[in-house]
C-alpha cells in the first residue's frame, strides 16, 4: 500500500495497472511492480488484509483497553474506520465495474455489501452520537434502548457478526466442509423466503385480531 501511495503521489500512477513500465524505473519500484501482478502474491496480500480487518474488528468490538464510562478511541478503531469505508467503496465500485446489479445475484457479493453497509451505518451513527451524548461519557446502559447510541451499537454488532462469519468462505476449498457451507447457504435462503411469507401472515392476523 505504501508503494502504491508513493507512486500515486510522486510517480506516474500506473504501478497497479501496467505490468511493464514505459520507461526505466527505480529497482525498488520495479521489484514491487513485478511481484504485485502475480496472482499468488495478490492472494497473500488479500488474505493478510482480511486477517488485519477481522483482528481490528474483534479488538474494536471487545475493546480490552476500554474504561467504563470514559469516552476513548483507540488505534484499532481508526484502522477499522479505514477498512470499513474502503470495503464499502470497493463493493459499490464492483457493482458498476462488473454486471451492474446482476452481480448481486452471487451470494457472497450481496453478503459483503450488506455487511459493509451495516458496519458503516453503525459507525456513522456512533460517531454522530458522540457529539450528542454528554462530554466524556459513553455509558449506553444509562440510555434507553431507542437511544441512537444503542441503535447504532446494535446495527454495528449485527454487522460484526456477519463480518466475522466471512472466513467460512475458506471452507469452500475443502471437499466435505465446502458442501456443508453451500447447503447451509441454500437452507438460509429458503428460510428467508419463508420469513417473508411469515411477515405478511403476521401483519394480516395482527391487524384482524387488533380490529
């Protein structure tokens, strides 16, 4: 990332898009250009970033350095802000870069987009609420369940659950575990359809009983 950033600012901003330079360049930049266009090394970087994201999400959610009743933002929170915003931006760009909204027909594309929206929405609400709540105070237990602080925390927590389930994709590489994951996804999709039917039935019966 630092090499790409330096090339964007000080270079000709083509290290990500061209495997061969147009002119002779510094050996360090040539080294990174040669390696970053190999698919295997891209996989290494992708999984390293994914692991860093999940680790920062875990520590930001558990927050072992937190002091009860004191408003603090730690370094893992800033790292998480960058990851969440970049993942959401990447998911939105992928929609227009590929087949449009048809790309969401893939389960994992829709899953990652939904997760990114939940995490981003929860973080934005949390940052806004910091300006609303008393200065230096972040004890949500003193507020009602409908308070924006608790609503934002709930949305973020649901997004964190979905994000921490993303490593299940790695099981798709295994013969037995991969089939199990695919079957679970199919069952959950059918359960979602049943849930939609249930909502309509619940609304109809609730209206009739109330009247």
